[in-house]
C-alpha cells in the first residue's frame, strides 16, 4: 500500500521546506503522503501512537457562531466543486490517484496550502475532500485546512475554535535513514516498519531497526465536513481522530 503513495499532499504543503533539518524534500513528500493516506482509514492501536490532538477548550456561544460562520463560508466557496473537474481546473490535484479504494480522497491546492501558513481564508482550503461510491462517482464532503507545526494553540483557535474542532498532528515517526527511502515499504509481523501505521513510536525502538526518529515532523490539520450535515458536531467532529487520547 505504501509503495503507491505519490505526490506532495496537504500535510506539509504549508511549509515549503523539509519537515526536519536532516530530511530531504523527497523524504518530506513521502512522509506527508503517508500521513495523508493514513488519515483515510480507520485508526488502530499503532496509528494512535502517532497522533496528537489539540486540547479541548470550554465552548462558548461566540465560538459556536464563529465556527459556523467559517463552515458556511467554506460551503459556499466549494459548492462549485461538486464535480472534481472544477476543482482540478482551480488548481486542486488528486492525492495518490493510483490508490483506488481510499475512504476519503484529498484534492490539494499547494498554493493555498502555502498561503495558509500566513493567512486564513475560509474560502481557500488546502484540500477538497470527496468520497467515492460503488459506481465510481465522487461526492463532495468538505475540505481540510492546514497550519505549520510551529503555530500556537491560540493561533489555531483564532482560525477554528478549539472548543468546537480538534486539530491534529502526526508525531513519533520512525523513518528510514537519509537516502534510503526505499525502506518505507518494509513490513514486520504484518505491519509497516516505518511511518504512521508502524508499532514503533520511540527513539530507541527506531534506532533498533536502523531508522531515524522524528518526534514531531508534520504540521497541523483539521477537517470540515460541510456537506455531511448542518450541525457543528457533524461538520467539525473528527470521527477518525476524536477517540484518541492526548499525549
């Protein structure tokens, strides 16, 4: 599965430099591709080791109003992307087109992703999100916003209230050593040896398999499922990550 991960997905696009000073751009692209793909499946115990969620804040009426305002602006802006051809025409590109059975398909605009590091425009998300039915038809479900990992919780909260949505980062990765990216496909006991689906989540365990440990390699992400429902819980409730514990 991991051998099919191609392209430069949203997770890192908001940072035009490698995610770690010892990583090449190729490594960064591969890693963020793995993270983006991993988000599309159901989380297991291994993947839970590699997830960090923003803390929950006490909700206020003002938070709810602001979160709904962002969602409605987003919904109006991306309604024109019901057909993926319209998204492609506006600069969004499908992540991992060779992977035919993704739970959610990400179409990413890398210019928007870079811009999100400096400004927040609810109408210009990093990625447009789709599901695909048995007949192969894409259905628009929402979008994804990103922020660099250096962003503070207060900065995240300014964009989408932390009392309403939980941003997430991928953490505690073991990756191949520099220049040895082919090892990304290695498996042990049926599980990937490297990346967000690996059981390895400590520096020592990573060293034991000849890898590099990256405690915090990627940026912040949050999904807004504005075409899945009209209530805040459905729009901002992250069903893939909501059950995970804070580190």
